[in-house]
C-alpha cells in the first residue's frame, strides 16, 4: 500500500494514539524517577522525562518518514522509557518497605495460627504438670523409702 492510499483520518488516529502512548510513557517515566530526585528536585524527573519524550517524538517522526537511522535512536528512547516504567511499577527504593510488609503478613499469619491452636498449648501444659507430678511421686517412692505423705497427697 503506498503512502497516498492511507486515508487522512487513519493518519490522524495513528498520530493521536502514538501521542497518547508516549504521554503515558512520559508520565510513568516521571513517576519512576521522582524518588531519585534528579537535579535535587522532585520536578527534575519531569525535565528528564520531557527530554526523552521529545527525542522519542522526533525520532518517531523521522522513522515514520523513512529514515532508517532514526530507528536506532528511537529504540534507545523506547528502552529508556521501558526501564523507567519498570522502575515505576516495581521501584528498587521500595525494597525495604516491601520486605516489611511481607514480614508483617507472615507475622499475622503465624499469630492467627497460634490462636487457632491455643487449645493445644493448654493440653501440653496439663500434660507437663502431670509429668512433673509423676516424677515427684516416683522420686519420693524411690529415695524417701516408700509411699509417703507427698505421694499420697498427689494421688488424691
């Protein structure tokens, strides 16, 4: 299909769609760099994202109009946007917060399991008391010469 056979509405729609996609990429790139504070400012990320966006738009225009070398620069800009978008969706500086959140979830799970099985703790403590009583009775019988007052008390 030659260049002249493409209807003008399709050309406009393609450019509008491209601009929307570039704008979304620009915004997420800004958000991905925001915490890094380029130029010691929260808005330095807007400047860097705007520079990448303008370079992307220029190389996109050249690539659409047949300049093959523009594809190299367009690919570099697209890769930059991709990396910065990844930083927005999974930021490296959030690692500590993510670990704390995961630890809190694990602690809550362990606490809920311990509450579910608290009756086992009571049974274990009762068993431990009975074992201790048994040891004391056997100690009195074995070392105190027979069945004495302490053993009788425990048996009651």
